[in-house]
């Protein structure tokens, strides 16, 4: 309980009681604020940033294959269908890469 009260009084946790807030406010004068934060204008004057998503693609072909086998009740796929599936997959990759 003592540690909890000390952390809240010193601002490391949010103060909850009037006593903790009073102690925290006394110590606030000793904490220097950077010049750029003295006014809220820094929020409005900042440049707009564009954040690019970094998508990580992982290979789940083994898991997909297991679902596909289950859907076929364990039967093999004819070779002509396999060839068509490979062509479709290659075309989809080309479209995805913009080629």
C-alpha cells in the first residue's frame, strides 16, 4: 500500500486521492516542460503524415491444402484440374504484383 501511494503521489501512477494530487502538484513545478509544448499549437502546426501499412504475407499453403483435402473427402485431384489451379494461382500473383 505504501508503494502504491508513493507511485501515485509522484505521478508514476494516476493520483486518486486529494492528498496524492496535492503532493503531485507540488512536485510538478520542478519538472521542466519543453518550449515546444508550452502551447497546444504544436499539434495544429505539425505536418500531416502518411502512414504506410507494412503487410507481412505468410505462406499457409500447407494449412490450405489440409482444408482442401478434407473438402474432397481425401480423394485425389485430377491432373488437368491441378494444372488449371496452378495457372489461376500464377495469374492471381501477377495481378497482385501489378504485372
